[in-house]
C-alpha cells in the first residue's frame, strides 16, 4: 500500500510567513526547499518552543500549505510570523513502526494474515509460479482448480499428498504410494484415459476388480476375485506364451482347439456313485460305482445291479429283451459323443458281454450265449474318456 507519510533528508528549516490562528487550515512559509515532493508529510511549527505544534501538510501551492492541525497529540494554537517551521520525524512515526512490526495481518498491502516462515498456518488463494520447494513436506487436501505455471521443481525429502489435476510432470526418482478410500466397493479408486477417449479405458475398483475398454465404449474386459483363492475373468483369456498351472480344470473340452501338455501334474477329484450314475427302470446303481476326474479325463468303474426280471440270452448272444438301457452317466460327467463298445462282465457269474455308452446312456448290447442275467446280478465295466 502507499506510504502513510512522506519524508525528505534534505528539507531546509524555514519560518512562518504570517500569523495563524488555532483554527486556520493553511499557512505560508518563507520557502519549501527540500520538502518532500509528495503529500502528506509532517511539519513542526514553533519547533523547539513550548507552543510547538505538529501539522500534516495535505496540499502545496507555492509557499502556501494546506494543513491538518494538532497532529500526533499536539494542540492547535496560534503562531506568530517568524515562528520556526521544520520537517520532522515524530512520535507517531515511531509508534507506527512498532505497531507494524507486531502486526500479523493487514500489512504490506494485504488484507488477511501474513505468511510466516516457521509458523503453522493455512494458506488460501495462493498462486506459486516457478517455485522450488526443498526439504519439506507438502501435504493435505488440495481442492478446487489448481494452476501450476512455469517450471515446478520438487526436490528433497518429504511427502506430497492430495489431489492433483491436469498434466503434472515428475522427474527423477519418484516414489508414489497411493491410498484411496471410497464409499462403495464398486466405486472407482483409480482411472486412466488418453486424450481422445470419451470413457475411462482402465479402471481399478475399490473391491480390486480391474476393467479395460477401448476408451470409446463401455469397458468389456475384467479380472477379479470371484471366491477365496480364485481369480476370474468373464471374457476370454489369451496367452501368447506358456501358461503354467499346478492344477488345470477345463470345464468345456469341446471348445478347446489345441491343448499341449508337456508335463502334467494334476490333482484329482473323486466322483461318488450318486454323482456319477443314474439307473434306468429295472436297474439300480451299485455302491461299487465310483470315478476319478483327473487332467480332464474321467476314469469310472460303473456297476449296475439288476432289480427287474431275469434276462435270458440266446445261443447267438442276443438279449431276450433286445438292447437294454441300464442307466445314464450324469450330465456333469457325461461324454460328449458315442465311445463305441465296452466289454463287461457279471459280478455274480463268470460271464462277459458288450455294452455301448454315449452321451444319452449306458446300454447292454450282447451277453454270453445261453446265459441268464438274474435279479441281483451286477453288471460291471471300467471306462476312461475325456470330458
């Protein structure tokens, strides 16, 4: 702000050019040599006398001065021609100095508080142009629209936190630790897009799900935790290199074009009878039935017990009832096509026959000539097939 008063080191003492009363608002002097070129400034009238009065000069017209009387605690009174007039530093000046030194706001042309070097303060509405911030911590929450112009150099130690928008450039070795808390698990914790994008092409949600897109449409690829110790994508997964798995569970073998396994060390899953087989009318599934799922293949011991009437076999090995369906392999473990003929035997007699298995069922086709499959006989076979 402008100076409250003006000063001169070369002002020459002068005298009153005429008498003035206590109420006069102007006075004439013999000369104004060396007086400050700008008003206001302070003069002492009757300098050094008991009637000394300080006046403030507010306008100058030649040697006629417009004044404010009784300044700085002095009294307006009459003065005679020839009274000494002198430009002085006064008690009010010195008081203003001390007041200024102690002030923490409203000084140096600002209306708010001063920014101290070592004090803990909150700064608002500040623009930093080409600053260098050394050996300290710039922290807190930055809101609104921030403009960083010129070259901004961040050096030394400390923590830089908050929200930064625009296109900041960080050079050198930059260590970034990001902690983002949001209101819901599906909220975006981190997003990325390029200049031409209309949609975020990469998003990390608060629940850890990663999603990708083209930047021009909704994101269509994801990767997320679907259950304990399980990572899942809802789309296709393509690897240009090798995929190594301790356990590999392929649900839909029909959709696998090429499966190259150089070393397979899979685990296995036991398939109980109730999950493996279902019986047709006239048969029951024996508790001896069981299977193992391993490396995408099922090895099953299938056993059906005859619960219906006896079946006689002709001299040619044909069944008296014709080809008969004993049951089905349940859908989860069913083969995807016919697998040809199985050789079977009856557990209660030394007899063998043939059966057929396909996606629809397990069929007894022929049996040893001149034999009888009686109620309670168990028909058994072992089969291995891919899912």
